[in-house]
C-alpha cells in the first residue's frame, strides 16, 4: 500500500529531532514582493523564536524589519499570545520555520469596500 510507505518515511524523519549536542536546526524566513530569504540556523534546544531571528542576522539583510514590532509566526500560525505564545516565549522545535510578517498596507475591510465601490461605479457607467 503506497500510503504506508509515506507514513513510515515521515515517522523516520520526525524521529531525527536534534543534534547530539542538544542543538536544533530551524529556519527564519522573510519576504518582500521582489526578494525572499530563508536562513537556516542551528540554535540550542529551548531557544525562543525571537532569539532565533536575532541569531539569523536577517535584520541585516533586510534593514526595514523592525524586530521590536514585527509580527511573527510558525508555519503561517501567528505567534500572537493566543493560539501560540508570543515570539519571546515560544520555544522552537526542530525544523520549525519562523516567519517574519510585513505590516498590511491597507486594512482588508477597506480594500473590499474600495473594490465594491469601483465595481458599483463601473456598473453605473455601463448602464446596468
């Protein structure tokens, strides 16, 4: 059965959780529309997401990042203190990817209202 092989593969991969010296490998990611970067970092077990971002040096590659106010997440799940702890409190697991999010340029509700107004104006001009 092909699914049994896939499950066995993932089980073996997840069993390899850390280096013998107690360090784990994680990724730190940041993206702009024209440029993206993922940096692999080896950190001590128990390192916070925020500390891994600092150790990655990604702020030097992207000077516009304000780490004090930047939103972060793990695999698209926000580190907001609700479902997951804040970046300073979240302890990384092996192979986690810390994502640094850019602030929104426009509120999504405002963007929807603007699009709806544009469609309404276009319909009015076409006579519908």
